[in-house]
C-alpha cells in the first residue's frame, strides 16, 4: 500500500473524528478522581504546557515510567516512541546512533555534528562520542519528532530528545541495589539535604558493574561494564522572583565493547581473490597472486560467525576497551519580571575525554601463512587494530525572555555555542598492506543564533504560532595523517600514499529556520493542528580523509517538514489517542561513505530525498489499575536525486567478479538507492497491571515489547543489475535484520518499612534471547558485525524515606 493512500485514509479519519469526538469527550469534566489518565506536562516550547495542547509530535515519559522500563540513558530508548531508533555505533557502545523519522548521521567522529539534538537539562550535547552515559535520577524524557529549528536550533535537523532530572525534590532520599546474571551489580542513592537559608541541595550517585558476556580467549571478555555517575544540584532562592540553580554531572565508564565477529569473507566490492588478486598480479604473477589471496580467504573462513558468539578471539595487538569521562556544569538564572515575564539565562560547560581500542577483523590472526615459497610472502598480515583518543570541550550561553499577554505567549532569545576537539589515533591495518599510521585532526565550532517564537489565541478555539531563527556558524580545523615507526611510534613520513601533510581549513555557514503552526481546539479534549517547519544542519569537513578533498567542505543540509495531527482525550479521560501524518523534503542530505581500502569516512551531499510517514500513539485505562499503551510509526523514505559515481562490475580473468567505482562519470542513482537507518515500521506495546494491593503494598506486572523493522547500514543499491547502480554497498549484504525485544518486570511497591517504603522487583530484558546483529562495517572484501546483548535479568531493592 502506498504511503499516499495511508495519508489520505488518516486525513479522512481525522475529519470524521472532528465530527463525533466532541460529543464522545464532553463528559470528562465530571469524571471521578483516580479514574483518569495522569496529565502530562512538557517544556517543548520553553514553558510548561500540557502535552495535548502543544502542536508538535511529542512522546513524554515520566520518572515512574522510566524507572519501570529501566531507562537510565539514551541507548535504552530504542523504539519507545514511533519512528525512533537507537543503536550503539559500530564497535563503540558509548557512542549512540539515533534515528528519528529517518534523520540520522551514522558518523561517530567529533568532526561531525549529530543529526538528532540531544539535550540534558536544556543544554545541547554537541557530539555523539560519549553520548551514552548514565543519568542519575531522571525526571522526564521528551522526544520531539520533526525539525525543531526555531527554539532548539543548533543542528536539530530532526527532533531533539530532551531529558531533565529532578533538580530538587521534596522526597528526602532513596537508596537501591541490583544484582543479576553476568555478575551484574548496581548501587545507587539520592538524597535531598535539609534546606538551610536560601539554599537547597540535592545529591545523587550510581555505580554499575557487569562481567563480559562473551569470553575472549586472547584478551579481556567483551561486553563488560564498569560505570560511575554522580550529580549535584544547588538551588538558591535569593528572592521570590530571582532564583539560581547549579547542576553538576559526572560520568565515567571503563567498558569493553560488544564482540565484533567476521560475518563474511566478501563485501560490496568482491572477495579477497577478486579484489586483491589483480592488484598483486603485476608483482607476483597471476597464479601466485591468486594462490596468495585464496590462502588469506581460506585462513579467515573458519572464523566466520552468522549468529551471536559466546567465545571470541582478538589479535592481542593491544588492549580492547572503551573509556569515557564527562564533567558537566550548568547554571540557570531565572528572574521573574512582573507577573507576566521571565528572563532566563542558561550557561553550561561540558568536558569529555574519550578513548576506544578495538580489533575490527573479528579473528585472532596476526598473520596468515600463504604457502608460497620465496621470493613471495610467506605470511600476510591480518591485524586491523586501532586506538583513538578524543579531548572535547563545549561551552554554551542562552538568554531567553519568556512572557505572556492575555492571548499572546512568546519567547525571544540569543544563543552562543563554541566547541573545540582534538582526536588522535594509531592504526595497524596490515590487512591492506599498509604500514602503521597515526591520524590527528581537530574540530572547532563558533555558532551564534537569535530566535523568536510566539503563539496568538485568535479565538477560544483557534491558535496560531509563528517562529524564526537565524544561525551563523564558523567551522575550522586541521588534519595530519602520517606513517610511524611501529605502532604508536615516532613520525616517519607524511608524503607517502595514504598520508596527508598538516592541512588547515575553515568555512562559514548560515541558515534561517522559520516555522508556523495553526491549531483548532473545539473543546478541552480534542486538538487538531497543522505545522510547517524548516531544519538546518551545518556543513563541515571530513577531517579523517587523507587526500585533498579534506579542504572541500560538505554543504549544509536543509529540510522542510509539513505535519498534520490530532490529539484527543477519550472515554471520560481514560484514554488518549494522538495521530500525526508528516512529509519531510531534504535538500543536500549529508551521508557518510567509507573510502575503499581505508578506514577514512567521507561525507557527501546526496541531492534530494523525501521522508514521510504516519505516527500513532494511544493509551487506555482498561480497568482499575490496568493500563495498555501502544505506539506505531510508519516511515517511507526515498531519494529523489542522488548524483554519484557509478559502480562497474566485471569478471577479471583468472580471479572472478569484482566491483569498483568509476570516478570518471556521474549518474543519478536515486531510483536504485535505499536510505540507511530508516526502518519502515516501529512498534511499542506496553502493559502495566496491578495484580494485588493491600496494607503490605502493591504488586504490579509490566510487559514491554518493541519491534524495529529491518534497515540498512549505508545508502545501499537495491538492485545489482540496475542501470544506475552507484557509490558502494548492496541491499542484500548490508542490511540490519528486524529487531524484536521483550522486557518484563514484576514489582512489589510501597511495602511499609520503618519510616519509609520498600520497592522490590524482578526484571528481565530480551527475554526471548534474540541474537540479531546491531551493526557492522563493509570493508569491500569482508564484513564484520556487532551483536546485541543476550538475555539479562536481575532483582532490585529500593528503599525510600
């Protein structure tokens, strides 16, 4: 069924709802207390509003919902909202790949800005590295879908995910412990100190440890966790109208990555004999080259894994780990100017130190015997090991004026953001016949913006909203890639093939992002809206590329999104149903390509594309103490223009079939391309029920099921025989299978214990023990894969006083 037909059907359905829903919802005002859904308050427009009143597609989860579902970081939000997909980056669990309505980067390096803007306590997180970290005491998570380029602005081409924590609660404190399989252990505590003078102080800490779930025969077990998090909040009430809140967050992790396995001894370009054989033939002769490359492939074949391994082996060339440490400070000053205006300042500094060390080939082979006599090589190196270290600092300042005048609400503001990052890394990729290298690059941003948005209540039923933001950014940096004497050794040369002398670059980018919305609210329980908004993603430089293209910036990506939606409260307040239909047109879409035979990523602008779909969210109180919640997202993504170099495939006599890109021509490959990380369907089903209640407490059962349809790692070619195959990658080899996940929790809450209460629970994740791959890399002649975690379970105890 075409998406156009789906949109048409839902538009008709919305019109029908307009006719009968006012009568169906009129009785809610007299509904008895305790039998209606809890009202949800969000801050999507820089002020507190009811979720059902805001003309934006939002999924909001409260502290209680987050705790019940075990959400304590962004990685656990996968599929919990329509058209939302969260994955760990390939080989790096502390780097997130977040896709909302198909908007995604898939590029973890600091020279690239994330597509989805992540905000913590109103502060934008500038990079994907280190974006997976524990957050202590989450109060609320809001997931905004669609471009939010007016109020959130900086590079929020897709919707930002906003989480804010309890700043200073009136609950004195809590302490909890958790224990589970793989020697999983968690201890956490939160306490609000007694108020003294004008000051209130809240403290929290969390520590998690877990053994690796995949035994490594040649190094540390993989999948291990050792993380710490702490937070402190201080509120100073200088007067009834002037307040300051300081937040400090600390997070550290010393983990081992999930296992990387060799998935296949073939890739988009071919196999070892077909890709490397012709290259070696002039030096060794055709027969010897075929024998050499066949020996390499035969040595690798026993290590191919098509299901999740319990045991793995790494090269042993160096340590395998992933470390991250963040220190974040934020200060919010609020001044109530009269009864209708507030001036707010948010200043923040975030420091990140990130380092990962990984073996990418999925085998323990440092060298493979070729079986050839001299002068031919007796061994061929198979090491694909790297380490990477990043130092990053960001500073931001935001000034807001928020006010209301009877029927008019508004927010006006100024924003400044700067960051500086340095990434260095040593690489030992002897698989490609390369000597050891060192990659060094920097990335700096200076961004300024001004914004304004206001909504005017035309009548009691109609409200119009207009907003605009102007952004100007300066991007700069330098790149240096050179050969070293041994791994991590001193400088050797930066003039050889595959290296780059010290090269600086800089460029300016700017964009204007307006938005407009109109909403019609016939009564308190029904709200129709239409919205149009523009998104802007700044340009930049592909700082990892070791050739002259590094100084040529990729251009900004822009989008225009239109959306119509309905938000309704039904059955005397016992149900909510929200529906939205959207269309997003993207121009100069930024996509990542892996240069053949290297680990260097190049960002290109792919022309034009269209992302459109449907989102449905519903929640129903089916009985006293029983609630069911459903979320569904449909996404139809396609390219409209995608100029690229074509792929040429041919049979090489004596070796076999090989594919390569033809850099002399450009063709439009759009009709044969499928976008990455854009699953067609996402489903979330949650059941929360009270089994029993008494003076001893309340016994509850929770089931949580999510489904994410299959997607792709790259912008792949759908057909291998089409006339316009281009770039790299094939749909039949570079797909990520559909992901199904079933979680459950049995909770005994509110058990009286001394002066407080005790909560006990037994929970399990991935109860069906699904073992699909989560990601991987296609190197052209072989492919690796990263696996999802196996079934985990634990018991928890939390005491509140």
